[in-house]
């Protein structure tokens, strides 16, 4: 009987020890939720994650002494993942707006972006005012999706990925696509049938999403971003992926 008790005690001790090791490992990870369909901010090159947001997240993880773990998911799941605690941070070309601030907190801004309009070459749509009553394609859950709702008499078609909206435009299923300027430039370089209007649709700021109330992590991220900005590394990362005009 005594041997069984000793054995049981050893098993419990080993289990507790393993749980402690597991907990320690998890606490040393910085889990990033993203949607790797948004070049040049995040995209896949083979099986490797690349892009501005990926390198910024890696630099922050390095500064915090943590291992970066990237979870790829649908764009409209990124905020939910951070909100639920499944991910520590969300980087996916996220614009700070009132709706998102109800669900998550944000770091300081790390870059400014523009929402633009993509049309087929030869289209009669030349300005933002010409969007009235048109079929507008957007990526589900993006700010382009939100802003398109404000266009008078327009019909909004939502796609899971930005390139799917561009594909629909090329096929004549929609009239325009509203999306961030940088992925728009990538799509336009790959498709001779489309072009980006000179007039911007909206100007917005990108920041890192953190679970609401996690002030300590927000503080740590802001300190890391400040270091990256002061050293010039932040601008180097951005310039690496975005050619200066």
C-alpha cells in the first residue's frame, strides 16, 4: 500500500512540474493574430510569414525577450482573437476606430495609411463622388468595409480576401474596390486591367491591438515602438517593403 502512495505522489509531482514548465513556456510567447493576405504588411512567402507587421512584431518580441508565434486567420477574427485572449496582439493593418476601441486597446500609431479606390482602366469612375450607386467590393471586416457603408445608394460586396475583390473587379462583377493603398499597389502591379484613382478615399492610422485592460502590455509595446522609432529601425522596416515615391 505504501509503495502505491509513493508512486502516486511521484506522478502528481511530475504532472505539476510539467504544468509549470508548460506555463513558463506559454508565458514566454508573444502570440500575434494576423491575416496573411495583406501585402506588404503581412503575407506568406512559401510557408514563411513576411511583411512590415511581421518584422515589427518580431522586433517587439525580441525587445521583450519573448518568442513570436504567428496565428494566421480570417481578418474579421483578429480582433475577436485578441479580445478573447487567444492572441496577445493583433497586427493586420489595423486602423484605430471607435468600434474597435470598444473591444480592444491599441498601442501608439506605427504608420499612416490611405484607403484608395481601384477601378478597371477606362471606367467612368474618376473621383470619390462617382461611387454613388455603384457596386463596391471590400475585404470583410476592414475599414474599407466600414467606410463603404457611408457611400450613398452603393451596394457593398464583401470578400474574405482582398485579391478576391480585385478578381471580381477584373471579371466585371463589381465596379470598384476600396482597400489600403499599399496592397492596392501590389494588386495593380500584377494586373494590367486595373488602376488606382489619384484621389484618396480616407487617411487612417495603424496600431497594434491588445486585450482591453492589459495596460502593462500596451506600455511595453509602446516602449519597444519608441526604441524602434528612435533607432531608425521602424522606418527601415517600412522602407524595406514600401518604395518611396
